[in-house]
């Protein structure tokens, strides 16, 4: 196969280089996202156990540094920080307040949680678009290399005037390598994209559930 690649035309070689680049970057992203997503899932499970076992925001806030990779911990930090800021404002009524002072605590904290959810979603989905692009375009790039290689092979047949199998087979086999490399780049990218997208959607659902639970607690605290 290596000899076939060396004997391929310049256009096919360029196509193969592009596909190898897509493949290497895709595998790097797959390994990177696997580490990030696994840490997020494990630390989120640990954080939930920690959160419900302590049952006090101040105690949870003191131990939140142990869950730096958990999106749920980030939501708690942003929501709790917003609550502390509101307490400072209420303790100093003479200070000038912005338009948020006219909103109730639950609404303000909810806005902070939604903002944090959006940021964490973007962090978890980072680089997934490259996997999707590789999965959708790599086969077509490989097909382009194959078509170009076959065209080049038939052009050579026309110049030599011979259409024997010994003349046709090498050119066509060189061209088909591009399609094979394109599929080899696309298949892992598609599988990785679908896998990580499913994991990220699960984490997004957990963030939505945690935000709702957090707001319920804040609302009960406001009523008491």
C-alpha cells in the first residue's frame, strides 16, 4: 500500500495528506474529549452526593474546589456567588442598585444558572463540530481523490493505447486508496461524535435538573 501511495499522482497525494490530517486531529479530539467527559461525569456524581449530604450552601461552597471538572459544581458556584452578592446589596440599602434590584432572588439566581449552563454546554461541546465535519466530508474528499485517480489512469491508457489488466489495475488501485483512507478517517469521527454528543446531552439534562433543584431550595429559603 505504501508503494501505491508513492506512485499516486500529485492530486491524489494531496487528498491523502488532507485525509491523514483530518484523521490525526480527530483521534486527538477523541482522546481529549474522552478524558474531559469522563471527569465531568465522575465528578458530577461525586458532587451530587456531596451536595445532598451537606445540605448547607456555605459548607458546600467550602469544598467545591474538589470538583473543578464538574459542570454541576460550576452551576452551584455561580448560583451561590449570585446569592452572596444579593445579600451584600440588601445589607447596604443606601448603595445605588442596578435594574436587577427590582427582580426577586429566584429570578436573578435562575438567570445566573442559565448563563452558567450555557457556558458549560459550550465547553463540553467544544471540538465536536470538527468530528462532525470529518465524518461528513472525509468520504467525499476520498471519493474526489478516487475519481481523479481513475481519470488519470484512463488518461494514461489513452496515451499508451493499451487497455490490458496489467495497465489498468495499478492506476485504479492507487485511486481507490483515497476512498479507503476517507472511510478510515470518517468512521471513527462519526462514532466519536455520536458517543460524546450522547454523553453531553446527559450532562445537560443533569444541569437542568440541578438548576431546578437549586432554585427550589432558594425559593424555600426566601419564604422561610
